[in-house]
């Protein structure tokens, strides 16, 4: 498969996924999609939302995934049991096509037949009207940062609804573009950076150029851009976390690749690996039909990579550091 021309595809998707004049966003309709079959509870918010239950456990030796449960609990000053569910909305566009994406590709192409237009006020109103009102709202994707206005608009809507102190806002970012700086005003950037009940997770896709390109279908030169974008986001001062997927086509490259990946993360901030959760790719639902022989090898690669990751974390950080709750890990550069 030819690699995705990420920049031109992003530019093509953005105007199909946002209407800045009316502050509307294209949100995926989960009801009636293939994703609906993979959910533990039926879609809500008129079919445009879903409730996600965060369990956190990953098979040994993978670490627990405390995102976004612990950052939300920390900011809201609550027990983690109260923040382990989220109201999720998905923007209907993504510029990459990761083989392990749990979202059907039909919900990533800004297709109006499979989505609807909503303002942030309308999304918050649907959240308020739902029976189950988790304390976390997750702006997921798709790639929310094709439409970076979504986050400050949600903040405005939560403030207007009197919910900004009670609800934690979380968003995902695939580290593919600079739209956050290109389309937000300095005031909006400051708003995102300083809004108390907000956190963002940015996902590194692969441990080297080859694994990145295999995972995303994007050009391998964009592997390095992820680090540049992460560093830029960090400098804004926002509450930032990271995921990494460690799948790749060559198990024999997992050791050297993972060590170098950690080195590059630590060049941004020595303590960044403590704010990063390696995510184990699991095969279920819509992912199953995309898994063939190369993807099965990629699943083996992630098991080699996590063994190296764990060894390296033990070498690079004290047991005390590794036991810190993730929102309490301080950056060395701040
Ligand atoms: S970047 Fe995220 S939303 Fe886009 S295809 Fe990859 S996993 Fe799916």
C-alpha cells in the first residue's frame, strides 16, 4: 500500500470536519457502525457518543494503564473509582490508518453519511441530558487535532454550563500536525494550557521509523515529527501524557529500537518515560479483519519490545520514581 501523504490528506480532511464560522464539528455516529458491536454498553447521546469504562489492566509484563483515570481523579480531587468512566465523542476524521485502530476506517474519512454536525454546546447539552454522567469527557477520534478548536470550544461550553469545576476534559492527539499552533489564537492556546481540569495524551506510534510507517501507513520521515510536536506541546505548559505502541514488522529490531526510542524521549525531558504508558495492542472487533501474517509478527514484536522497555525503565529510574502515580510525575525541565 502506498504511504499516506499526511500533510495533503490532513488539509483535505480539515474543512470537511469543522465549520469554524458556526463552531460546528463533525462527530462520528457510532450507532449503526461496526464499532457498535465492540462496545460493552450501547451508544448514547443520540447514537453519537459512548460510555467508556477504563479498566487499566494489561497482560503481564505490560504496565497498568492509569490514563485518564488518575489525572482526572487528581485534578478533581476524587477517588479513582469515580473517574473510571468517560463520556466519549469521536471526531469523524483521521489522517492515518493504523492497522490496530479500534475505530472502523469508515468513521475516519469525514463522511457525512456516517456522522453529524454539532457545536460544543450541543455536545455538552447531550452529556448533561444522558442518564449516566461520567465525570470525564473524552474528545477522541479520529484525530482531534485536525480540528484543534474542539478542545477550547468544549472548555467554553463547560464553563457556560457551570460544569468546569466538576467535569474533567481529556483529549487524544496522534502527533501528526501543527494545527494546534496554526489554527488556535494565542488566547486559545493559553486557555488549553491553563484550564485546570484538562489533560491530553499524545500517542507515539512505533519505536522507530520502520515500525511507525508499518503501523500508520504514513511516511517514515514523520516518525521524527512526533518528537518535535510533543516537545512543542510540552512547552505550552499543558498537562501532558503519552502512549506508545510498540508493534513493528521486525522483532529483531525491537531491542535496539526501544533503547533508542527511550533515548529520544529523554532528550525531550529526562522524565518523559515516566509519563508514558506503553499500550499493548489487542486483536478484537474491527481489528481482527486487518490482521494477517505481517500484523501477527508485529504483535510478537511488541512483546519483545515491552521486555526491553521494562529492563530499561529499571536501569533509568529508581523504584520510587517508577511507583509514582502518573499525574504526580514532575517534568525535569519545568
Ligand atoms: S491515529 Fe488513532 S484514530 Fe487515527 S488510525 Fe491511528 S489509532 Fe486510529
